[in-house]
């Protein structure tokens, strides 16, 4: 399988990664190759006696599974969306010995003892993401889900399916099967924001090959997964053809061409290490500029 050669970044460039768990795999692999990768989530000071932020500090990454939540993050960065300090969910406290704790709807598994602790945790994440955006010359994002859940009160899209990891959202959200047109609009908006704030930046987009764990629609999960990935793949292709600074990288196709051997034997969904290594090698060969 061939990947068109398009030199877009040097090893010394800062690469900003955002997206699903597959984006984390790419981040880890590029870091191991000596590439500078952000955002610097590892710089966030943790206070587990007051708040928890996804899987920090063990895994310096936070998942964004759909185009809506990535768009919301960039709109927050430029001030088009300001989070209401009272926009939170109340859920069972599994960490601090109380009856309830507070959860951010728009980022994965940010929980805190009090609303003020939640605000502090989100401000720390804001700082790390904003620093990564300001420093990056290449933006790499991966999207994996067309099925989303809309916050009934605000209309914004939640970061995860309701009840994920024992959190809230079952009463606060409603299911929405996003369309091709919505995803094209979201990705176009992301590209326009990046181009505005980082005019010389290059953008690489991919579809996560990790399949749905479950579907909330009426179809069989294999049918739902195929439709969702197809919507996202078509949307990214359309945007890549529209903007000169956007490149679609076929990590999804590389994985699927080697299926079923591409996937881990223990779950059949997540990508095996050997395939990630080949994807990173192909990415470097096609897009990294050789330096003296």
C-alpha cells in the first residue's frame, strides 16, 4: 500500500496530537522516535485528594472521540466558547468517601470533590492544551465515532457515552447520530481556527481503526461501526481536498488491509503494536523532512 510523499514536518517540529485512543498510540510512537509531541499533559500538577484528570499522570493523554469535542476545544482556545463554571454533572463519589462528586461533561473523566476543584482541574487542562496549540507547527488529529450524545441543557456534545466508567450523563444527554455534513462542518471549523492562529501549520487527519465497543442505534454493531467510520472517512477526505494545508493519512486503511491480524487478540478492537510501528514508519517516510 502506497502513501503519497508530501514532506510537511521536521523531527524538530512540535506535533500537537488530539483525538481518540489511537491518537495516543501515535503520540507514544512518535515520542519514542524522538519527535516533540504535545500537548504537555504531563506538566499538569495532580492533586488526587481533590480531583482526577482522565488517566494522568500515568498516561499523558485525554481522549476526544468525535469531531464535535475537538471543535469545542479549539473554539474554547480562541474564546468563541466559554465554559460556564456551573456547567457540570453530579455523580456518585467513588474516590473521596463522600456521597457525590462533580464531573465535567465535555472532557473525558475529569472528576472533582467540589465545583471549585473541578474548575481548577479544567483550568490546568486549559493551560496545557493552550501551550501545546501555541507551540505546534503540525496538528495531528484522529476521530473515531459518529455516534455522539448531546447535552440537553447546553446543546454541546458530551465527551463520552452516558454512564461511562460509572459517571453521569444518562439523564443529562440525548443520543445523536451525526451526519456527513455536520462532520465536514466541524472539521472545516477546526482547520480554519488552526490556520487563523498558526498560519504556517500543517494538519494531518486520520480515522481511528478502533471499532465501537457498543452502539446506541438500532443496527447491529458491525453495521453501525461501518456506517460511522464511513461518515468520518468521507468527511475527512472532503476537507483534505478543500484545504492545501490538510493531509489525510491512511492509518485506517493500513489497519483494515491487514485485518484481522491488525488487532490485539485479547479484544479484537485495539490495534496491535506491530501495526502501529508500521503506520509510524509509513508516516515518517511520507511526511518527515530529512535534516542534516
